[in-house]
C-alpha cells in the first residue's frame, strides 16, 4: 500500500524523498498547482546554528542532496534598537541563503525534482479531503503567530546580510535585509501588531536605506506567516503531522525550515523502521522547541536591551558557537518553561 504525503512543502517533500529511497511507494498530494506557491522568490535563511551538525551534512546523511542554490553566510551585521552596528561572524556558515518558490534553483523546486527522481508520484491541484492508509500530514501553518512582510527586488547593492532588532521596525521581532547576486529581500518579521504591517515595512525600508544605502529596483511586495504550537504527540487520526502544521518552528526567531526538514525525515524513519514518531520528534525537536519558547518569554519580558547584550556577546567571538549555546536547554530555560508556556499559549490579539 502506498504512503500518502499531504502537502508538498519542504517537510512533505523531505519525507517523501526518504520514504521513496527507503523502498516505499509514495504519493504526494498538493492542492496548489506548483510547489512553493506561498512564496515569491524571496530569500530566506536555512539556519545552521541550532545543532553541532552542519545542516547540509544532516540532510545528506538522511539521503537528501543540496541540489538547490544555497549560499553559505559566514558574516553579517546586526543592529540594536539604537542603531549601533555589530559585526557577526562564524567559523562555519551561520546559515545558508536559499530561494523560496518555484523558480529555478529554489529550495522547493530542488526538493520536488529529487522526489520525482526517487520515484515519488506528485499530484498537483489535488485537495485531499479524505485519506486512506498510511499518511503523513504536512499542509503548512494554520494560524499566524508571526508574520513577515516586505519586498523582493533587484539591486546593484553588493551582497550582504543585515538584521535589526528594533520594536519600531518589527514589534517583538526583527527586520532583515538579504542581498545575493543582484536579488534582494527586505522584510519586517512581526510577532504582534499585524494590522500595522504596512507601516512597519516602510520603516524597515527607510532604516536600511539610511544604514546601508539600500537601493531597490522593481520592488514587489510579499508576505507570509508562521505558526508556533507545541503538541503532545503531533499525531492526528493516527497519522504523523510534520513541519509547520505541527507547529515545528523556532519561537524565538521563527527560523523553521530546518525543523520542517528534520520532522519530515523523522516521520519517514518512523514508517520505514516501525518506530514511534512521537518518541522520535520529542527526542530530536522538543528540547529545541521548549528552549525557543523560554527564550521568547525572556525577550518579551526584558525587551530590546536584551538584544543589545546578545549582539554585543555575539560580535566578540564566533557567533555560531554562541548561538548554539543560546539554543540548547539550560537550567534557566527549564525553570522558566512552565511559565513561558502558559504565556505562550495565550491567544494573540491581532
């Protein structure tokens, strides 16, 4: 009997690739007409700091190749709320810049091609209202706990990576500017006050124009949202739930691609090896998810001054090593988690 994967995002396609290469017959059902329909060729970061393993090595060991454009980022600049710049560097890549959407070289199209080459049957324009047999659910986020809004554009600006922690630009979140080979993405990633997104986007653009001389050609607006949820099992109707549908996102910064890919691999392993999926994701992902919730709680309470302290520390030595420590469970994050989780579960007023 074939395994059905509902959703052709990174989590669903990663799951399908591993299943197919493990000898299973896999059908992916996607209700859009192509992959990456939520995205607009925007640049995103595939984070490489939450684990001691390089993310591309982790994927290769799972049987997934980096057949998509992925530019290693060893350095960038962070700004605090007072406009002070901090150089950020890592001995190994801090992240990999990837394109999203259905353009040549994108993460989404690369994973789709791998899945098809592995023998996966992909059905587009196929809304799954019922499922039968072994199924993995990967339909993406259902609610907005954070949003990103901004522009994709062409530019003559040199390559670079910038991030700003300033509530006047992105309340409780951050603004970012990524430029690679003449393509750019500038956005405000907001964790509250969503109805004022247009105002925060324009403030973000003005900030980067002043700080780094941003020049945009043919700017095209884009937007997206992310969902953070912590479930007991991440199983629905007996079926594994993966990616953002399961709420597998970093509650601190919203970097979720790596968590999505990993959850897809874990779901595939559970079906191939006959291992309980809940046990796998709770071992591999739960400590990171809980630490992210505790870190988000600390940030919300302490506010922008904490980011000044964090940026100062990151700029003084290898930023990747410091970030890995921040993302690992500690006595403080464990003690704060019950209170942080209680506050985290409260509905956002947006």
